[in-house]
C-alpha cells in the first residue's frame, strides 16, 4: 500500500514537503475541514451552550443549597444557644429550689429538736415533781412514824409546853 502524504521521506532520510497538491489530497482535506467547521460549529455551539447552562444551573443549585444550609445552621445555632440559656435557667432554678428545700428541712429539724427538748424538759420536770412528791410523802410518813413512836413513849410537861410554844410561833408568822 502506498499512502500519499503531504510530507514524504526521501531516500536520504530527510523529510521534505510534497508540492503536488492533487497528489496529496490537500484540497480534499481542506474541504472536509471547512465542512466540519461550518456544520460542527452549530452542533458544537449547541453542546457547549447546553453544557454551560447545566454547569450554571448546578452552580446556582449548589449556591442555593449552601445558603439554605447556612440559614439552617444559623437557626440551629440560635436554638442551641436558647436551649443552653434555658438549661442554665433551669439549673439555677433547681439550685435555688434545692437551697430553699434545704433551709426548710433544716428549719423543720430545728423546730423538731426544740419540740423534743421541750418535751424532754417537761418530762424531766414532771418526773422530778413526782420524785419530790414521793420523797416528801416518804419523809412525812417517817416523821409521822417517829412522832407516833415518840408519843407512844409519852410527853413530859416541859416537852408539851415547848411543842405548844413552837406551834403557836409557827401559826403567828
């Protein structure tokens, strides 16, 4: 096969141009290139225009998604900040409530302690009074027993006068 080329290799090994235009089909190549240029220009223009429109649409959509995402992020950050403020408020309220409950409990305990002390003091006083009454009763019984024993032995006249004088002195006071 012998292909005709625009540039041919000579026998000396150097490359040289073939000046025969008809033999190299240069005109045919130029005609094909011109037809491709005119016919392909509108086709290639349409393809490039469609591609450009698709890219611009994709960029606009991406920009819109980015804006929506930024707005959503800002909204969520506001919600987060509000939630944190609410948590802080609730924590402070809980601490205040706990402090009030603690004070109320301590006041109740102090009141209960005072009531217990008062009840204990009352019980002690009552028991002391009972013991004193019992002791007085025992002392009075012993004194009466001694007096009876003394009277059973008999009183002398001097002792009777002394007893009467003392009794009169006690009554006159």
